[in-house]
DNA sequence: TTAATACATAAGCACATTATTATCTATCAA
DNA sequence: TTGATAGATAATAATGTGCTTATGTATTAA
C-alpha cells in the first residue's frame, strides 16, 4: 500500500495497541533498521525466551514483522510488504532510536556469539 | 513542543496504548476538528455514560485532551498545548475520519438537543 | 543417534483493563 | 427550593494481557 492511511478505525486501534507495549514498541523500533534474532531480544530486554516469543508472535500474527530462519536462529525484521508498513513507519519516526541497546550487546560480545 | 518526537520509549508506548482502544481512538479522531460533549459520545458509541467518562479521564490524565465547561455540559477537545500533540496528530493523519458519526447524530436531531 | 541450542507453544496464574451499577456533585429551569 | 439533566467517581464484576513453567520441534555438532 502506498499511503499511511488505515481503512478501519478498528484495525488502526489494533495496531496501536500492539505498539502500545514498551517491549514490543522497542523491538519494532530496533528492527526498523536491524535484523534481530530471538536470543538477542532475550538478552536486551532481560526477559524470558517464551515472553519474547509471545510478543513476536503477536507482531507476526498482525503481519507487522516477518521471520527468516538461518540455521538454528530465527531473525526478525519489519515486514515492508505489510499494508500497514507506512503507518508503522510514520509512528516509529517519533520514537527514540533503540540502537544503543544493540551496541551494548555488541560491547558485551553477546551479539557475535549468537548471530552474525 | 515543536517536533513529533517523544523523549522516552515508555512514554511513547503509554500514548500508543491509550490510542489503542477503538472507542478512545475514535473519540480522539472526532475531536481533532470538533468539540464534543459527553452525552454526544454516549449516543455515538452506544456506551454507558460512566464508560465514556472513564475513557475521557484516561485521555485527560495523559493531557491529550482538555475540557471546557459550558453550562451543564462539558466539552472535550484535543489539547493543542500538549507536548505530545504533534505526535498524536501524526497518528490521526492515518486514521479514517469519524465525522460521519457526528453527521448521523445531527440527522437524528440529537446533536442540537444537547449541545450547540 | 545423541546431546545441546534456539525457538515455539500450551496451560495456568497474577495483574491490568473495561464495563456495569450505584452514588455523588454541579448546573439549570420551574 | 425542588426536580431534572449532565457528568464524575467509586466499587465491583468480567474480560484481557503478559508472565512463568513445562514441554515440544527444528537444527546443529559430537
């Protein structure tokens, strides 16, 4: 879809609700420009693996993110083919970058250990 | 504030969560260009008066909307002085207009009876 | 084939959110 | 002043959400 507009108020509310969780919002912002795997999210948010997986599932069910398996790892990224991509992007524009969190991971050597 | 940007991811998530309810999102979109009173919302959303008041309270607590008493009625509108106004406006841009709901009210003669 | 790692999913619990019911205050009109 | 209307708020009930624990599947490395 070419525009940022959403066709129904219900759909817009559903997407906003999904982004209305600080963990999910931060994850989505992070994968705006990066591809991340589940274990990285677990390290970054100090959360349990099932908790992260469940957040990702909601985002995937709404087709906001897509997954790519590479060996034993599953990498997540923003779904640019989603009809809501522009809408999400417009929101992320106003959200502070989360790249520091990834840099922190790299500093700890945790990024390389898991993914590459 | 001059920019659409939000300073913290938590605050951004909080606002998105508030807008992530179809009744609240529709109300906020409606008062983007209109001033509405509680009884109008009650008619429009076929909701109870306390339910509407509670939604409005959340929006007011977050300073996204402001109220103006006029006689026995309380009119709500978007708070243009909020530091998150631009952010909210940016989101509303992509949300379908809800003005039809007001027109429907007028057609039923319910708008004039209550407010004016 | 077996063990280990990465991830997904299901069930159950704790907490948050929303709606309802009841009650209270404020304004206005008689 | 009294009654009616608009709205706020408190208490409670119903529902939803997110987390943990337990377990299942896929991939890799031994």
